């Protein structure tokens, strides 16, 4: 069962004013309370849900019921790159003319991207963390070679070590994540690269039969 199924259920429970919490989520999907807590953290930190805990009802509610779960996730870097590409397209279109099909795509993007042409006169500058870049390089290399990784990981409670089968990495506004199969839990999980304190390529190969499946849970949003 993927964490998106659990998130959709949790969202529906909030909208129905049933005040769900980590325990009700864990009981509904037969997962640990700790796993359920990770799903709730993911909703708050990565999906930016306007969710708060109601102590009287002992569950969660939305402060803004107009909120909807996003169907497409774009990081801040993605938004800046798209804004710059929109600007360059419109700059070129003034001299060579608009391309009908491409123009429709650009106009659609402008509905979702906070586009401000006056701020797009030069290439966007991005700050890079060298340690994080090295870590991502090691992880991506292991993915290409189908090698298992041994990672030391820190969440809000403790530091622990797991062996994982890495599938792919992706970026969101909250950070860079690895989707991997955890040998200890047997589930496909999210791991945030910023929370990894050590990454070791074991040199052991694994089969990618699970790759392409839906991720199971989040490790530290």
C-alpha cells in the first residue's frame, strides 16, 4: 500500500471532520504509529497542507478548507528555471513570431508558475551544497550500477542505519529525496539526502523488480 493511498484517505477524513490522527491512520492501514507519523510530516512539510492538531478533538483539521492536494510537485529550482524559459521564449517570439503549439504550452505554464518577467533578465543563480552534491553523485552512481547502499540516517527521533536498494532520486521544495526499498522494513520508502550522515556503496547488486512501483512511506520530510 503506497503512502499516497494513506494521504488521500487522511485528507478525506479531515474534510469529513473526523479529526484523524497517527493512531487512526496506523489502525486503518495496519502500519506502525511511527510510519503514520511520517505520512503526517510529509503532508505538513512537503505538501504544505494547512493542517493543525486540534487538542480537543485529538486529531487534525485544515485551517483552510479550500486547500487541495497538489497533483504536480515543483521545487523552487524548477519554478525558477521554468520562469526563465518562459521569459526567453517570449523574448525570442518578439523577433521570430509565436509558435502556436508551443505558445499554448507556455501560456498554460504561466497559470501555475509565479512568472515575473522584470526579474528574468539574467540567468537564475542557484546555491549548491558541495556535500549534498557529492552524496547525490554517490547515490546516482549506485542506482546506475544497481548496487545496494548502506546509509546512516537521522530523523527527528534517532540516528539509525539501513541497507537499501536505491531506485531514483528527485527534488522538491523541501529537499532532495531518494526512493529506495529498505531491506529491514521490506517497504519502498523516501529518504531525504540532507538527513543522510553516511552513504556507503556495498558493491552488492540487487534486482530492480520493485522499481516503478509506488513508494511506501517517507523518511524525514
